[in-house]
């Protein structure tokens, strides 16, 4: 049975929970005939890539799907590209706040996801959950990890990528005008995304560009 490695970050930025982590823990043990292995990732620049690459070497997955929280987004957003830049608006959980630093010295300027991101968007929407293709993973630990995963996998047949999820509804009680999704919907979206990864060796043609 093929293995999909799913990773999710610990809470950060003063939050007491992370919907990425909660939803990962709600996933079934198998999806579309693939075994789901999971990994909890510290929200730290210096440790995140090492923790995940160790999990990759241990589990030998056919694909890696990393998940992070993007507070303020209203949809589940598979990421298309990671850039070779750390530029942190807030410190990570270890207090590190790199500014204008490359993730890999002399590394490529960017890596594109090797997951079928448009098929993932289509599958999530078909499951009844809002989804959009994102063309920026930011410059915080999420982008750092996505870039690090793709750099690690650059010479392998293992596919890799990242998906951001909104706040869970439970996180925004008392906050006005803050988009969120029920945790159950986030877990449903991730399940659909993983099904798309298993079922699509190549991505599909889908209009998913932006005008900004």
C-alpha cells in the first residue's frame, strides 16, 4: 500500500489551536487506497524542514502534503509555488524572525508544487468546500517548509506540496469579519485533496489564475 505523508504545524502567533493540525488528526487511516502517515511540525524556521525530511526518510511516501493555517483566507488553498525567501512578519515559536534571508543559499529562486494542485481544487469544490488555487505561500514558516520539502525531493520521484486552510469556526468566536470554515469541512477538504493526489499522476486543465 502506498503511503501519503501529511504534515501539519503546531499552533502559532498566539493561537491556542491550529486547524491544520486538528484536521490532520481527524483524517482516516487510509484514503483512496493509500495509507496516511502524519507528522506534527514545529512552527520554527530552524527545525521544520529537518523534522519533515526525517519523516520522509522514515515513511518513504509517494507524496507529501504539508498543511498550514492562513488566517484571513476564506477558502482552502493549495499552493502552486514556494519562493527561496524568509521574511517573517512575526517571530516563530522559537523567537526567530529572519528578514530577507534565502532558505537555501544558492538554491533556485522558486519551486513549483509537484502535486496536482488544480485537480485538488476541483476535488475540494466537488466535496462542497470552498477552494482556490493560491500563487503565494507567503514568506513565513509555511513557505519555508514547502520550499524545503521540494528542495529535498528535487531528485526523487516523490511528489510534494502544500495547502493552506482558513481559521476553524471555533477560533473566530467573538471576532467580526473574519473568514472561517467548520473543522469538519476542513477535514473533508483535505480528504478530497488527498484523493485527487492519489488519482491524478498529472494535473488537469482548469482555469484558476488570478487578476492580481
